[in-house]
C-alpha cells in the first residue's frame, strides 16, 4: 500500500528552514525544485525512503510542492472536482523529441524508401504489430504464450480459448484504431472499440460496448485489495462527453497558450479512460487502444510498430502505481505521463533497433543472393518472404498469410511459396487441410549455395 502525501503543507517552508540553522537550512533549500538532480519526479511514497534521517519529510515535501505548483500547467477537464495538472519533466521532453524525430508518417516513409517498399517493411516489422495486441492482453491476465498467440494471428486461425479470444480482440482493436484514425472521438467510437475488443469472450462479464450505469466496478491489486474506485456512474456520460470535447479540441497550435503535444494528450486520454473505468471490464485495453488511435490520428504512423504494453507488462506494479500516484496527489498527471514516457522512449529504441537490424540483414542477405547466383532466379516477393524467414520474424508461412502480408492475390502467394520450394529453399508439409511452408535450415541452405558449388539436385 502506498503512503499518501501529507494533506496539510507548511505554509512558509523558507522561513521554517531558516529556523533550522545555516547548514541544515541549505540542505532543505536543495529540495526547492520539481525533480531531483537526476530528473526524477518523486511521489511522497518514494521520497520518504530517500531522505536523511535528520531532515523533516514534511518540510522537504513542502519545498518540492511549492516548486512544482509554480511551474505546473493545468490540463482542463470540465466537470472534474480537481483540475489535473502537469509539469514537463526532462523525461517527457525527451520522449516528445524522440517521438517527433522517429515516429512521424514522414519518418516512416523515409524508412520505407531506405528498406525498399512499404509491404517489405510491414512484413519485416510485423511481429511488433502483433506484440502490442498480445502483451496488452497478457497485461490483463491472458495466459496464452506469446509463441502460440503469434501462431494464431499469423495463420488467422479461430481462437481456442478465452485467452486467445482476448488477444484476437486486442488485435482487432488495433486494426480498428488505425482504420478510424481520421474520425473525431465520440462516445459511439469508444463503445464500438470496446465491443470489437471484448465481444464473444464473456459477454455477461464485459457487457460489450455498454457504458456502465452502476457503481459496482472497482480496481483491485493482485492481493484483492481495492486500489481505485472510479467516479460515480450518475454523471459518467456527461464527463465522457466533456472528455470527448477536450480531445477533439485542437491543442497543437504552437502559437497558442494552451499548447499540448499530441503525445502528452494521447497519454492523458489513456489515463482518463483508465480513471473513469466506463465499462464493466476491459477498460485498460480500451485506454491503451485509444492512446494509439490518437497517435495515428496525429500522423505518428510508426506507432503501428511500437509495442508499449510489451514493456508495461514487465513492471505492472509500477504501471498501477503511476495511476495511484496521480490520483493521491491532487490529480498531478506528471506521475502517469512521466512513467509512460519512460516506457515510450524504450519502445521507440526497440523499434529503431528492429529497423536497423532489418536494414543490415537485408543488405547482407542481398550480398549472399548475388554471390550464390540466386538473385536472378527470385522474384521481388520471393526475396521478401525469404528475407523474413531468414531473419526469424516468421517460422511458418501459409498462402493466406503471405497473401495478406504482401497484398497480392491467393494465386500469386501460392506461386511465391511453391517457387521457393522448387528452388529447394523452402519445404512444405500438410497441416490438416492447409499447406504450411518453412525455410530449410539456414546453415544447410547457405553451405549448399556456396559459390562454385553445384546446386543440390
């Protein structure tokens, strides 16, 4: 259980510090800043463990709060009891910079030009698209392994369990967020997103697409302890309409006094849905999907390949605490936004590493193709499939899977795969009524195609 900040602060911390004497007073004055020397924005729950015993925690906290209050900006939500506020920490500034430099639609188009073509990039980074759907579900308790989940999505097979239904629902939510990125937010869009994500899993539990009208929804931790009770349902629709109005209002004019970067606004939308808990269940998945929807809407297309939940899943307690820290400290959104930005910086770095690795491997693979003499024998589509297989981004291929990823007809996809089999690069086996293709062992393949070595019969 977290320790709440003191409700009553020292009115004049400077005067109180002077009363303590010179050297000790100087120690207190060091805390007159919103963040520590490493840029960390501590909640009282974290701060109390880090203070020397000779310092009064209340006095230190009073200095920090005064510094923060002088530099925070208010994020208006009509209908809120307490208006949320925000301080732009160094981490938030860095995340904004990384987002602007690496995730815009223009940046993604440059990447496509560098790597070849859009479909090639889609295929090479396809695992990152699936990662968000899978990890977001696992964050909510889905027990299916990542390997099994990827197999289900790649082969478009029918889910066999509730956990697999959750993952497929999340995958469809992400597709919906991308497909509806040009629309304005509305309660109807939020309801449809929820319905797509949870319908057919346990309709009695989730009530797909239905805003709650009761107050029997709470958030519990792993020990069954209630850690958040959402606001009353009586005015929920009114509050959601006010949130919708705020989201649809433009805050991206750099000349305006109420400027909010789209990344910060998307994270705030994520928080607000989680805080309001408008549905009986599945609120976290909807909140994260709406974060993506808003980033897509504002031309940050590379977020299609950036899996936030994959990293949130690694430390779910910290994710939950970021909500609680905001709620228990006068709706100071900085805790939640700063934590999400730390995750986003790591996720962007993972995306960049995946892209760089793909480019390097593509260049090396092309050299191998030239040296082996295979280059003239393969079509562009066969080169793409072979590259994906060599990178290990996909272990098995089906005609339908290749058709969807390459954006071609069924017959063309069949020709691509069967041609690779004829060239003795792939093998195929029957799985039920479907042919499944996979690449032959790489060491065996490369050794078989060394220069001046006779091609296998």
